[in-house]
């Protein structure tokens, strides 16, 4: 926790219900909030106790492994404000479980599920005034786990930091209600037995070139194909892709070009219709709009998250 006097000042200053934000203009850019959560531990030990501290820059040695070998993973989840002002999370324990898997792959200790969920709740509560009004967006919660200790060789760090910060967000693809996607034919994203299955920080920067080029050509995003065959659909730059059929299987790109409807999902994008896909110069268009399956799924998912539809699965967790 911040020191008692520091905390009292912040609480007094921050006692208003909402922070001074233009909630109608929210996109997906970072807005600094009041507090972040920080917890450290040494290699070979377990995380024990973390603290809320005022949001700000962190100090790292230039030889910290996160900066040199990319020893780090992250998570993303959202807190929602309901009409009755209750704040809820959506399946936060699943983020904790995924972080644990990623930590094992990247040779790092990880917080327990309880520590993770408790830290998320503390961070959200401390930043409550930044949770947008119902219907205006959500508070994006970004847990990071990183090697913060020094190593100049290719070895795991002697110290680790688990940090959570938040930012109010609106739609990821602001204004893009249906996406125009291009299939990426040169770059691949994840390789068999690689780290594509975990949320390693190093999975993201290598896609910037493809996405930036696609955006200069007017596309909303890029669809990656699998590295082994270059024929099967994998994922967009930050979300999963679905063809409207209730079947979980490998999808050859030809099936995608024959589909009636396509959509993508992720914490950041929620559920977003894909309006078109361009592959080898051929563009196909898909069903979008209120009658589409993706819009029905969007309404159901956000209805459960916002408490408008009964949560029969026990997915929502009150903060
Ligand atoms: C998600 O929404 O699941 C993501 O990973 C997106 C994030 C990288 C912005």
C-alpha cells in the first residue's frame, strides 16, 4: 500500500465518482489512472505480498531481462460498471491460469490464482473513478509479469516483478463496426513448439510491420496463416477469428473465402464482425449488421458482463 498519509491525500483528492475524462471519446490509448499494484520476488521463491502504489514510471536496470531477452508476459481483462454501480470482472481466474502457463514457459515464478485475482480487485477498486459509466466502455486491466533482475547472459533473471496497471478504454477498432481484413502472405506469427501459445511480450512487436503496411493500404487488420503449411487460418493481430459454424477445427483459408459470416473475438475487441477478407488479390464480403450471429453474440456477452442478462455460468465476479 502507499503510505497512510499519501493514501489519505489521494483518497481525498479522488473521492469524486468519476475522473475527468471525456467518456464519449474513449478509444484504446493509455490514460494514466491513480494506482498500480506491484509485487516482487526473487528467483526460486514465491510471490508473497504486493502493494498498491501511485501510478508512475518504474525503475529498471538496463540489464533487466525484460529489456534484453524479452523475459515477460502479460494479460488483459476488463472491469465493467453496471447500472446499479456495481463493478464486475469477467472470469479473472482464467487470466491467472493463463499467466501461470506463460510464466512456466518463460521460466518465471507466477502469482497464485488467488493472489492474481485479489491484486486485480485491489487495483480496480483503487482506480474505481476511472471505470467508465455503463455503456461508455470499461476499465482495461493489464497485469505484467517480468524479469526485473539483471542478467547479461541468456539466463533467467534473479528477480521478478508482477505489476498491474489500468486504463479506461472504449472500442478497440474505433469506428470500424465491420473489419476489412487482409490475409498476410509473407510473415508468420507463431511456430509449432514456439511461444505463440502463451502471452509472451515478444509475440507482439514482430507483427507491427505487417499491420502497419496493411493499414497504409486501408485495411483494418491482418489475418495470419499457420507457419507450418501457410494454408490454415490462425488469428488476427490481437484476436481470434471465427467462421459461423459450431465446430472447433483447423480452417483452411479456402473455407474462409467460402464462408457466409466471419467475426473475431478478444478481450480488447470483444466481438467484432469482419466485413471483408482479401487473399491473393481476391476480396470476399460477409454478412454483418443486427441480424448477424456476431452481433447476437456481442449482445449476449456484453449483456452478461453488464448484468442485463442472467449469468448462468458464474462467469462474473464482483470487485
Ligand atoms: C486481447 O484482447 O486478448 C489482447 O490480447 C489484446 C491486447 C494485446 C491489446
